[in-house]
C-alpha cells in the first residue's frame, strides 16, 4: 500500500513539475479575449492549466490554484471544464477567506447553473443543491 501511495505521489510531482515548467498562467494572461472561437492548442492549454490548478487544489495549495482558476473561469464557458473551474474557484476563495470575491463567484456560478442545459434533471438538481449549501458559507460569513 505504501509503495502505491509513493508511486502516486511521485507521478503527481512529475506531472506538476512538467506543468509548472510550461508557465501556464503567463500563457493564459497573454490570450486574446476577443477571439470568437479558440484553437485546438488553446483548448489544450485550458486543459493543462486546469490540471495544474486541480493538483494545487488537491494538495491544499489554494493560493496557487486561485490565479489559474480565475483566468480559466474568465475564458472557459464550455461544459465540462467550466463546472469544476467555477466550483474550484469558489471553494478556493472560501477556504482562503476571500468572501467578498466569493460573493461575486457565487453570482457568476448561479448564472451559469441557471442557464446551462444539463444532460438530465438529476444533474441540474445536484448542482443547485450543492450551490445552495456552498452559498451558506459565503453569506453567513459576510453577515457577521
């Protein structure tokens, strides 16, 4: 069991080192936000940046994940990446105590959930349920 865990940690470290060497945040910041449609390379950049942010988030490095998630949330409106990106951004802001920014993320996520046509009703309801539960953290903290 320890060998499997060590192998998984080593693989994650290698993957993160490779992703960090690409300086993905700088590439995201350099993107032209006037593009009507993104190229295949840009879509692959979004996926790699999301992978890096996910690893940071899973390691508890929310401060490192947040800049990537902010940029991705700005650009990525296509399912399936917008969903984990928006949730990761909101949860990172909550965990870092950035409740004013989290309030803005709540509004943006609500709009996305309300306007997106999910594959089925159960998926939509699950998103709305999670959304309501998560909003409590933001609004109860802001009410203090």
